[in-house]
């Protein structure tokens, strides 16, 4: 085992154990305080752990990422429906869910499975231009739509919470598309998702310090950010040919 493999082994263990501990501790505290809905808390914890596994497996180019991703997005989408968060529910159940199936099929075609990593590829200049244009136009459209729906009295010309939300949404959509089609550049979008998400929840915590749940999401997306940086490192090697 060379130094890179040894580092990756320990890094994966750090992310998996770290997120598992955070998820289990938070769930235990919520179960202790909850009078009802304990089954939903346990299901949500299972979904979160599946999401962590999916993230680590995708960073390592393993096709099982789509199995755990299927569990994660199904549970999260159902939770959003239960909580009347219909926008997030639609995004997860109508987009992320079928893209897990698309990703599984595409990765099988590119050699993933039975212990083999996927044959990753890279965008050429024309595809970069297309994705960049779609990203910028989508970001502007998402910002103005979400701003119109936002009821908070945000100070300043730019609503930073709304901007981080729009940035996260567009990076999620394009990142999932590139993940399912095995392009290395997905990791630039996942890094964007995680930076935007950390910033969004830090801003939430500053505006409403009593929102203890926001701290959990800061920790969660900080772990995800570290994993996405590692994913970029690995996929640069997987796609170099």
C-alpha cells in the first residue's frame, strides 16, 4: 500500500466515523427530548448515514455510491414532503432519485463494479462553455425566484442567504448530472455546494443564535467539504487518461 492509498484509507475512516458520531449523538439528544415522531428521527438518521457513505464512495469512484444515494435521497425527499418543504421534496424525488438509476447504468458502462473504479472522464472546452452558461443563467434565475419567495427583511442590496441557497441549488443540480455521467468536474460543483451550505448555515446561526440545529449542518457540510476536496484529488488521477 503506497502513501496515497494509506492516506485515503485513514481519511475515509475519519469522514465516516466523524459524521457517524455527529449523527448518532444528535439523534440521541433529539430522541431524549422528543415526545413523538421518534420513528421519523431514526429514519432520518439512517438516511444521513447512507448519505455519508454515498459521498465517500463517490469520491473513491465506487458504484455502490448509487445504492446508498438512492436510500439517502428517498428518505430526505420523504422527510421534506412530511415537513411541507415541497421545493426540496421535488428536487430530491423528481431529479436526484432518478439520477441515481441513470448514474448506476452509466457507471456500469464505464467499467465500475466488482471492486473496479469507474473510468472517469473530463469535460472538453465546448462542454465547459455549455455547463458554465447553464450554471450562470440558472443561478441568476434561481436567485430572483427565491428572492421573490423570501419573506425576511434582509439588509443590503444582495440577500446573502438567498444567494447561498441559489448557489447551492445550482451546484447540486449540475454536480449530480456530472456525477451520474462520471465527469471529474463534478467535484468543482460539489465543493461549491459545500462552501455555499457552510456559509448559509453560518449566516443562519448568526442571525438566529438559538437555532442549535444550524450548528449540526455547519459540521455536516464541513465534513462534506473535506470529502469533496479528497474526491477532486482522486478523480484528477482517475480521469488523467
